[in-house]
């Protein structure tokens, strides 16, 4: 898969990293140019530099990083022809299906090839992946990409309706992955393709619970066991380093905030008592058009004990001295990917031959 050389050569596929949200694949073709909001680059300038290099633009507008492709980067950069599997689901599926070097695997629903690339790397040249795609144009495009990425010997791609016509192999594979609108129609075909001499596994990728229910019923009817359903959710954390406040300064700040809250409470009590004595309707000078104005004072009152770093600084250190220590903190990224699909797993255990007598 892809080039293992240290330096980039003409004809190599590279990943252009511009920002976390802007990642794209690029086939190095001398004579062509790359134009983006981060500047202008010539392909010829990228030939001969090491993978991972930071390259400045010719017009001084910015820079890019030129990276070696991996299945993870390809998933982030690939052109979407369908909804794709992301890294959290791919890793979970690979683990539960026990896919490893030398495994034989079936994938029904090639799509954009995200899962295919990860499986091809995992099984290596000792294994094989049979991939099936119903849509002919998507199948042809994926076949071109597999050939360009050096996966032609590992992946056999077939344009086929597996729900109707089944798979092209029988009693051959260790695992089956179904990413289909109606996976229950392919369960019996998958059972025929799975090995009968050792335990085999299947996974169905379904976005709706109704699909899961029908798939589970089909798995039960076909003799699969250990049926389990999972949903994977990814919560990335952003880690930063901050300079903590001296302990005395943090305590003093908390005291001031508590005093402000108490003064405000006493002020509200006094105003309430005055309104009752004067029998006047309640008014609030801080309200304009029915909406309370957020002042600097109220914003400061929102600061709680959780907002003050709980760092212990040397008491002998003066508050005026610069702090040399750093404290790592983390927070959940605001861009958290939600539900993608449900993963339904099951096992097919070989049955004992009828001639074998099991003693109790």
C-alpha cells in the first residue's frame, strides 16, 4: 500500500494537511499546480522532499504539510461517494471480528472504500478481502483507487447484488461485514461464505433500530449465536497547558466573589422589603424589554470554584514573581460526532458431525 520511500516522487499519492477540517489527497504530477486559500504550490516543488515536510507557499500566503497516506488519513481525506465508516467504528469492528494478519474477510458495500483500506492493511499480503458493491460506477471508481494504492493483490472487488445473488466464495472467510440497506437479506448468503471448520464472525452496520431488529431475527433464524449490538461514540479532548495562579491569589479571588454575591443578596432583600411597604409593582432596573442585561459583575459571579485551577504553588514564592510551572488541562471538543450507526455482531460456531458421540 502506497509508497514506503523516504522522499516524495512523481506519481506518488500524498495527503495535503491544511487544517484539521481541510485535508485532501493529491497525486503528484509535475507540471500541475495546487491552489488553495493557504497559497500557491507547484507539484514539482514537492518532488524529492521527505514525507511530513512543512512547505511554504510561493506567494507567501501560508503553508501546508505533505504527509504519507495511511488508512486513517485516507478516511479523513477521501472523496465521499457514500456515507463512510469513521475511525472509531472501524477500530471497533476490526477488533470484534478478530481481523488480523492472514485473515480472509468479506465486505458487502464497498462505498467510498474507507473500511476497505483499513482491512487491507490489517490482513496484509497473507490475507484477502472480497469486497462487493451494488452500484457499478462506485465499484469502478473504487477499483481504480485500489489499483492506484497498491491493493490489487489484496482486494478482489466485484460489482454484484449480494442480497439477491450471494457471494462468489463458499466456506472460505473468517469474517463478514455487511454495510447494506437490508442486511437480513444477505445473512444466509453470508453463512454459506463463512468457514465451517472454526468459529466465524459477522457484523452488520445499520443506522436504524428497525434494521437492527430485523437483522437480529435473521441471525437467530440462521443459527448464529452471541448476538450483541453496540453503538460507538467518540469524545475527543483538547489538551492545553496553562500557568496556574498562586494559591493565595485564587483564595482572594474566591473571597471577593463570595462577598459580591452576599452584597447582591442583601440588596435584593432590601428592595423586596421596600416594595412591600410601598405596595408598588415589582420592577427591575436591570431589565430592558423583558431581558436582563448581563453586566461585567454578573459575568464574574458566574465563576465558580471549578474555574479556579487547583494548583499548589510554593507558598514562599512571591505573587509578583513569574510562574515557571505549567499545568495541563483538557476539555471536550465542541465538534463531537454523534450517532453514525448501530453495530450488530454475531458468531457462527461449527456444529459437531453427526457421527461424533458427545459424552456427558
